[in-house]
């Protein structure tokens, strides 16, 4: 008989999370740690490191920090190698780090297009490739790429962001197909409208806020903790027969 609780148990699993000390990434870190994982967190700055270290320690798990710009050439292998050097393995990759730049179409700068694509799509590709390199010999692993509602929608004013998040789904399907025979699952978690510091301007805009709420059957902005169950599911044995999927956690936003 299958023990359902054990299916979601991540005890002694090792997770590498980009941007895992701030924003939604911090909540992904919380969830995986609460489920028993040790974590390796990559971020460009040390913002949130002290708080994250305290949280991980309070739950009796280990954390390794890597300060690195993930868009720098040749860094993916160094990041994965450092994680494996510290923990001896890598079980879970969460490609979370991302940026968004807004502008009118004719005013959009080429440099801004490249910056967003490099962070949201190119870095994701290279990290997934390096993670696969160490997962394939073990015939096990989970790669979780973070999408968005803009993985499905036009994303007016945020052209490179929309393009990158559509690309995340396509790349995930390709990786899932290639890695399924190796026992590795690759999926997308697509958050809806979440109550974070980044979304405060939208929430404080009375017109835009009402437009968004009218589009959400659940009728509220999600609390970041409402993503925890989905990330643990995708990181755990509970999702061993799920691959190439995109799971929206959006309160039904995509229904309307």
C-alpha cells in the first residue's frame, strides 16, 4: 500500500532554487524546507539571506547560498557543480528567478529585450541542461520551471516577459519529452495574481485592481503561501507520473 504522506516527503532531498531568498522564491524555499529538503539558493545579491538562513535553520535543514548573476556566460555549470560539491547530489531544480520590464512598443529598448530573455529563458535553459547532466546518471530528478499568466496571454507592454514565459512552456515540454525515459520529470508552475511587494502598484490602482479581481472566480489575490502545495507536489514523488505539464495556481483566472 502506498503511504500518501511519504509521497510528499522531501526529507534529505536537495533543491537548487534561483531567486529563492526573496519574492515568491522565498515561499518556494519555505515549502521545500518544510517538506524536509535541504536547499541551495542562487541570487544576484545577498538580499533576504539572513532571514532565509534563520528560517531554514529553524526547520532543522541546511542551506547553501551562491551569489551569482545567472545570466553571466558559463555560470550554470559552476552553480550546479557547487551545489553538488556541498551536498553530493541534486534532486530538484526550481528555475524561479525572473525580471519584468514595461514600456510602450515603439519605445522598447533592444537592451531591455535581451536582459529579460537572458534572465527568464536563456538562464533557465542552461541551468536545466546542467541539472539534467547530474540527474541523468541517477535516473531521477525534478525540474520545475516557473511560468506566469503571461505564459498564456498577450502581455501588452511587457513583450519580452510574455515571450519568455511562453517559451518556458515550450522548453519545458521539450525537456520533459527528452528526460522522461531517464526518470526525470519537468513541469511548469504558473502563478496567478499573487499578493506580493511587486504587485502592490497593481493592487493600489483602483481601476486595474477591479479589472483583475473581476477576472478571478476565487475573487481575491492569492497569498504567496497558496503556492506551497503545488511546488511540493511537483518536487515530490507524488508527481512521478506528471511531466510536461503546466499547472496554473490562479484562482480560476484562466477560466474567464
